């Protein structure tokens, strides 16, 4: 039986990430980047598709785990009939591609079993395994090599590598697995204890900068660490999630690869970083953005690779059975070629916030703006794929038009403050376009019979993204059209106290099946409640959402209230951005004295 998504914890080093289950099985790992082919892919298949399990030999033992405070160092305490032992796991920050797992005796004597199955290229390739010495093993397949160093004796077992060992109270056994190119000489080993100290120092130095957010500080700090772990340090890119093809419906086809940098997701992450005072991360992402979108404005994409790569072809892996039989397993993402108008608004909003926060204006960003805005002016009237990336015919999505308005509105506001008369003239033109879009949305996106804005022009369906009408300032929160939209969304999309993003069962989005409640949408609703003065309802909803986090504070993309389990890729940046922004909005109301951590309006 597959491990529940919420039973996984995250390890990472700001280059790649691993998922490890409660039972000590490391079931997902891509070396050397988030989007590289996995060498452990049991998450999307079974143990023969690659895993690394270290756990007590005794079946039915108890386990309890947590992250070391302020870090991404995972500690799992196993209790057996003969004693207790702790498994300490982390990815060193001082090495490019390695994972360390330390078994520490706490009480008595505990026998452990290790099962290692390395399968390169997403679980398809069995490597050539060679024992270099009693405690060093290499696994090679084509260009890749993994090197395992361990104090325990190793022996082969049906194309797996096995070990059985005991640990006594006070004893520490360190296992280190490192990736390298196969044509290079085997690299020297490193001191795992020193690596542990350096990694703890790194994460503590980062998380200790998090400002006080009242009773939500610990939750915000955990989400902040998670988002940091999802950044690709060499370039500043930010992935939407560290996994691919975890299903939005178990057994369904809504399975996507999220290991890329969406402009939308990344700009929201940028805002979360800036709202907490993390300007170094914000600057790195802005530099990534300016490199990635450089060129012809007609060729700007909604997502890119970690280094700004544009070609992200989508294909399927037929040899993987999928998470709980959810096929297909997809690599790459065909949505990269879609037109989604809303990303221009999200980027413009983020850039405006960056300027307000004190990030210096870069000449290159001004030049890019001068190219992008005329392009957006020429295309905003066109249908698009929308924020939810439908795979049917493009439509006139109300949210897309609203975010196009945001782009012109924010740029007009910035240019109005310029000392350059030509800039101010451009700003006046952008204001005129913004007013034109605003009138178009109010005329075509509002259904008087429903008393609500609707998902698409002329349609009747609701969409949680319409909450952005209030959050972006498109209309005042006390406008009757906003109140009516919020009420209709509550009536139509609320499922057991949480929001669907839209009614997928009735939608013509080009896909079969349904999905769970999309967690960031419920955070948006809580943010709107704050703006409406419904603080208690906002707090209650926020507490409900935070209560869905697993035992180590992580959230997936979606939640299924019926079966009480997480769905979708994990952990999901959108969900953790929601935690941070809603906590800040609540903190702003509860503690109105402004601090570095608060801004006038924290819009997701």
C-alpha cells in the first residue's frame, strides 16, 4: 500500500530535495537538481523503482518525528521492545548533491535494517554496483554515479543492497550518499558530523531572521524554511513543488510536473519573502526573472526551467504505475506554451512591491517593461488558458482580465511618480488602458442575475480566483458586487469548510475526473474575510487550514475532506505562501502597530 502524501517529510539543500516517509523510507530524490531524473522513484511506483530505507528490524515499532527547531534537519525517534534510536536526516548545505542519514542510539540496543535500491532515470535503470572497500559502494549507470559510505557491512540482495546492524545508547552511525558524474574520480568523503553542524548553522541563521508574527510565528517560520528549500540557489529560481504527478484525484489523470518555475507562483513567493524582510532572496529571484524573460515579448512563457530554460516538453513514463495507480506519470509540462494573461499582473505587482520595499530599480527592468506593456496592450482582449491552465479551448477568464488590469494599474502608479516627463506620459496612457480593462470586466464579467462576477465572460460558473478582485484592489471590498461574489463563492465552491478552485466535475477544462479542495483558495478567502472585517471567521478558517498540516508542518496542493487526506504535489509553494500571507494579514489586524513584517495590504 502506498504511503499517504502527508506521511512524507522534506529534506533539501536549495538545489534539490528528497521525501522521506515516517517508516524511514526515502522514496523520492532527484540529483543534482529538482528537475533531474529521479534516482529514487518509489513514490510513483514501488520499491523496485528506487528507495533507501533505514528502519528498525522489529515490525510495528513506534515512531515520532520533528524538525530540529528552525532547520530542515529531520529527527525520527523509533521505539522498539529493546530500546530507542533516532534517525537524523538532512542534505548538507556545503556539498552540492548528497544526503546524510545518521542512526543514533538513545536507549538500550536497537537492530536496524537497510534496504537500498538505486534506480536511475526515474526508476528504469538498474546501475552497475561495485563495492570499493568494506564501507564504500558505488553505483554507475551512464553519466551518473552514486557513492554510499557507511560504517555498516553491505551485501547484495536481488539487485538491492542490504545491511543489518545494531546501535547502542550513545553510538552514532553516519550514512552518506553522494551524487557525482561517473567519469570523474570518486570524490573524497566528508565529515558527516561537521556537515550536520554547518547545515544547522545555515538554517538557524536563515530562520532566526523571521520577524515575530504573534501566535503564528512558528507556523510562518516553518513555511518560510520550506519555501527557501524550494529555491534553486545557483540561479534564484523557485519551483512550485519538488514532485511530479502526485494526483489531484487518486486514480485520475490530473497529474502534473511542478518542478519548474512558474512566474505566478514565484512572484507570490517573492512577495512572501519581502513581506518577511528577506530581500536577498527577493533580489535573487528578480535577477532570475530578468534573465528568463529577456527577448521578444511574444515569447514570454508562464514558466521556465530552474536556469531559465524554455523548452519543457511533456512526456509520460509508462513503466511507473503512478501514485496509488494514478496514471499517467508526466515529466515536463505542456502548459509552458500556454498564454496566461494573469502572469503579467502578478509580475507587475511583485515588481511594484519590490520598489516600495527599497529594492533598487534596475535599468534592464525598465527596458523590459517598455517592451512588455505594449505587447500586453495588444493581447489583453484575447482569450487565454487562465490561472488554472485549462487544456481545452482558450476562454475569456475574468481573473485573467483583472490581472491584466493590475499590470497597467501598478505600472501607471509607479510612472506617475517619475521625474521624467516621458515616463509620466506613459503612465497616463497605462492608466487609460487600465480604465478600459476595468470597464470591460465590469461589463462582461459580472452576472447581474447571480449578483456575482463569474469565471468566464458570459458564463455562469464560479471560480475562487475571483477573490482576487478584492485582494488586488480592483474593486473596494465593500462594493456590493464584491460582497455578492464572495457570497456566491461560499455557496457554490465551499466543500466541508474549504474551497474548490472551480467545479471540476461540471467544468469543460479538457480533463476527466474531479479534484480536492485547492488549499490556497481557502487562504484567499480568509484574506478577504480580514478585509471585510470578519476577523473571527478569518481566524477560524486559518486555524482549520493550519490544522491540515502534517506532523512536520507541511502542506500539499489540495485536500480531500471526504477521505481526510492530502492530494497533489507536495510540498506546494502556493499553500505555504497562503500560510505566510494570511498570518501577516491577521497579525496586522490583531497587532495594528506596523513592523517590518507587515505591509498595508498583503495580497497573495
